[in-house]
């Protein structure tokens, strides 16, 4: 589903429907969920009917439904793509290798010794 075409209110309604679906799939009544989560029956009903709720309330309900894995996306470690890494590296100075200067098989120090 493309959530970007939905309004914020429509997304909240989708979340409420999903929470209700999860509750019904576990055959739990709103009162039982209220007791398990510490969230009032009125608030649970409001959320399921598409009214807004605090994030903490959503987490409490998900925990009581044993569905915290729905939050997994928020806890994923962000990896740096190879392209982004290359862009970061462009700004760094490159270390240059120090080379000894040789003139026809003679090192710089030997050359100084040979000069008059």
C-alpha cells in the first residue's frame, strides 16, 4: 500500500483497524486488553475507530497483544550503501606513498655522497 497518498487521518484509521484485527485474531475483548495493557476501554475503542493516540499507548497495546514485532522497522540498524560510502570517501585526503628517489640505480643519499 502506498501510504504517501493517504492523509494522516487515514493512516491513523488504518492503524486502528490493524490493532482491532490483531485483538480479534487473539479472541480478546476490549476489556481484557484494557486490563492487560493499562489502557482504558474508551481509549482502545477510540483507537480502533480511527482516533489518534499517543505512541506510548500504541506500544502498551502492542505489548499486551504480544505484537511488538510490528515495531521492528524502527529498530533496524541503518547500513551505509556502497554509493553513500564512496561519496563520504571523496572528501577525504588520500595518503600518498613516500618513494625514495633513485637516479639510475643510485639512491638520493648515495647521490649526495657522490657529488663533490
